[in-house]
C-alpha cells in the first residue's frame, strides 16, 4: 500500500459479495461509500467474495483488482449454500486484521461475527447493521440464524461504533442491549428518466401500463401477498416482478406457480443497467409489500425516479416514505387488493404521488452527506 498522506484514512470494507455489483443493497452501499471516500482522498480496500453472481453465472463480471480508485481483493470462499458468506467473511476479517488499516468497516450482522479478529490486532472497527438478518425467512432456525444472532452480539461487544439505517433499529439496540448506535441512513441520487425501448422490445411494456416490483425473490419481500392481491384486481395493467433469487429456488418455483394462470404477471429475472433504468422510469406504480426490511434501496430508487409507491406499514419503510406513499397493513392481502384497485382506477391520485416523490426523497437522503457522516465517525 502507498505511503499514507496527511489526513488520509486507510479503510478496509467487508461483508458484501462483490463490487461493482447489484447483487443486493449492501453491494450498492459499499460501492457508493468506497468510491466517494476515494474521491475525498482516502485509501479504501474492499474484500470481494470469490464465486458466481447470486442470480446466475451469466451475470458474472470480470475479477478486478481496482475499481474507480478502490483497491479490490478477492478472498477464498467455499461456494456452498450457508458456507460462502461465513468463509469469505472470515478470510476478509483476517486479511483486514493484519493489513495496514486505520478502520475496518464491516457490513451486516453475519460478517460481524468476526469483528473480534481486527480488534485483536488493534484495529478500529465499525459495523453497519443493514437489517436484523436473523429475521429473514431463509435463515430462520438452524445454524444460519444462530450464527447471525451471534454476529449481532459480537458487534455489540467488540465494535467501536455501530451504524444503523433506521430509527426503529436504533430503538431495538437501545432497548435490547442498552447500546448507543449511530443513525446514518442510505443515500440516493437524482437519476435521468429515460423512455421505454428495451422493455418494449423485450417484454412489450409501455409507459404507465405496468405495476413494478423490483427486488430479490425472497419470502420476506411479500411476493405471495402481491400475486394473490393482483390476481383479484380488475385491470389490464401488467404486474412486472423484476429481480433475481438468493438461494431461494424453491420459493421462486412457488410464486411462479401461483402466477402461472394470470398472463398479466411477468417475471424478468435479474435486471441491471438500461433495462433497470427503463423499468423504474416508466412504471405506473411501484409496490414493496415486505414483512422485513433494513432500509430498502429499491424503494429510494423507485421514488427518485418519480414513482407512486404502494408499501407495507413496517417502520423501516414508513420512516422512509412518511406521507409520500400509499400504505397498507403488512400481510393484509384484502387491503392490498383494494389499494391496487384504487390506484389502477384513479390516475389523478397516482399523478399526485408521482409529482412529489423525486424532490422529497432526493432532498431527504443524499450520498455525499452519508459519506461525510461516516468519515466523521471514523475519525
């Protein structure tokens, strides 16, 4: 590593899969933080997991050693369900522990299991809790849930600072552990709205003629509620379910089976680049019916594109949208159906929400502010 400049911090980040990548919200956050910190003059190394893209080998990128000034190191990984995250987090924590870093920033509860390792070598450790991952369906019961719970406890015990993404999570750590945490939410940038082109040619989609869900196909996202509800809505709008799986092939088969008799429901699989931008730019309504979230970046993105959003009433979502979205009670298929039908039938109502979404969300959340607060916490 180059000689340290005056005022420069040497930062290691780990806990993500890979950057640059849109495999999940954590990867987006790590990319935004690390590249912007480099622009500020800091030296950042990100420890990438070895292996294939979570949505399939066809989305694999080339293995890099550098990205936008961020140094990338790929760590050994046992690419098997339940072991990839554990092994990559262990080796990343070990390499960060012995590396020449001022701060080791660990993302997510599972990887935080190993935060004692860099502490053992005298490093300052910051942990960002992106969500209470032990609550997610794929980790319920068994080794995964216990490991993540222990990671939460290790963060409480060993981390110098803990960052949380919602006030609700801040209350959780205060009440359960009597631990003070730092609330630093995710950010967003104002995007460029683009006309339909790829989505028309590939899927026959037209502007304001489809309802969009965009996220991982996992149980806690509430897709069974959405499909059940949409099947009972009288409309010629399509429902587009965009996003890849995450060790959830059985669940994907389940929801596709639920939707097979309704030709209005379309699964695109994982999307990125121009296809992703077009889907956000031209949707009539964006829906996020989740049971569990940390701070959903897809929701911030959807609002930044000026979408009317229909969301469940969990606190991690309502804190974001305030009164600028349509809200229904979590898991209530009947009320979700009614809200969908109302929005399909009332274009003027949808237009009102669209008109205020971008200014609201881009004014509330800003990546430069997030980075500045995080660097101040490092110091």
